[in-house]
C-alpha cells in the first residue's frame, strides 16, 4: 500500500511541481516506487517530463481528467505511464481538466471520491504517491485532500507563499471533518530558500515559532541547478548528483520517509 501525499499551496510558483518531480527522483534513488499524479490543468509536471508537445498528446480520456468524468472509468494500467526514470511513474495532466477546476469549495461530490477510489486501486504497485496540484483550492486540490493520507505544503519563506499555508490547514480540517477523517499534515517545506536573504531567515524563524515541528528541518535552497534540471527535464538527482541542490533534495526525501515512519504510515 502506498502512502498518498497531496502537495498543496494555493499560491503559484512556490515549488509544488518542482517538489513533486525532484522528490520523486530522490525517493526512486532510494528504491521507492513513486507515482506522480499531475492534478493540475496546466500540466506542468507532465511538461516537465515530456515537454509541451508530449503533454499535449494526453487528452481527457487518457489523463487525470478521466478521473473527473463520471462517464469514464479508467483503470490504473490504462492511464499511468512509465517515465525514463526507473521507479518513477506518471499519471499525466491535461488542460481538459481546466473546466472541471472552476468550482470553489464544492460539495463532496463523486469527483473527489473518484480520485480516491482510483488511487486505492493503484496503491499496491507503489510506495509513495505524490499529487501535484493547481495554484487554487478548487475541486482538484479538494479531490487530492480527499484521496490522500498526508499533506505537504511547500512554501517560499516569503509573505505571499506563507499566506497560502492557513487556507490549506483549513482545507485539511474541512476534509477531516467530512470525507477524510484520517487526513493529516505531513509538514511545511521551505522551498527556494536563499539563506543570504534576511527576509527568508526571518520567515523561517517565524514559521518555526508558529508551526513548530510541522516545519521540515531540511529545506530546498534557491538554486539555478533546479532551473537547469527543469530545462533538461530531469529530476535533480539525475541532473547533478553531486551538488548542494541534490543533497538538499535527498535530505528532504529522507526526512519525509522519517516522518512517515514516525507515524507508522506505510512506504517508509
Ligand atoms: N529551489 C528552486 N530554486 C530555483 N528555482 C526554482 C526552485 N524551485 C522551483 N524553481 C522554479 O520556480 C518556478 C516555479 O516552480 P514550480 O515548482 O513550478 O511552482 P508551483 O508548482 O508551485 O507553481 C519554476 O520556474 C521552477 O523552475
Ligand atoms: Mg505547479
């Protein structure tokens, strides 16, 4: 059984997609079978593996959009793809999803449970399932909260990104009170962290004061290497294994597995 982790922050550009991709690389290097779910109509994660042209090959019926269509009953083997990276699998995103992601705060309808049911069926083939989400808390992000065991909130140590944290905590509370009582926070991960910036250090301290151990001890540094890895469409550990960016990614993956083990969730 895989542990399912929703990667959520309604602010764009905070590193949700990068976190999914680069963590997947580090976890796969450690022998974990990782399924990435590109639950964002922008399909950035899918483009991150196969480019824009590659991502455009996936239509409504052979992408994550199929999960939101009550007329389609996809089987995991039919829509999950292997990537070029051993141990990393991808359920592609599709812009066909965009007209599904309009509703703010929907009633818990079949769309949410469709993702949960689908992942439950796929679960035995993976150790970790990471769901990348759009920069909103509409249907897609809610469906991922219903389908997940844990939530990871990436945030740049800056005002706007940090403002995204509370709405996610509210979303977790709403899911706990409703369709997913077992959902819990895995942690807040500081991303794009520039330790030379006083403002980043200040937000780091503030977050730790306020959220305590919920903030990951390890963090992802701001580094051009991530941009280069994205440009080459590879996870960080496959781009430059011996780099600060790569070591930081591995440290986050290890901390993530440690946090799962501490709460006796599978996959650790
Ligand atoms: N640690 C990092 N250092 C430098 N650039 C980064 C880092 N993480 C992400 N980026 C860049 O920031 C941009 C936004 O990241 P992304 O993961 O797409 O955010 P989100 O999915 O939250 O919108 C991308 O261009 C990405 O290459
Ligand atoms: Mg993204």
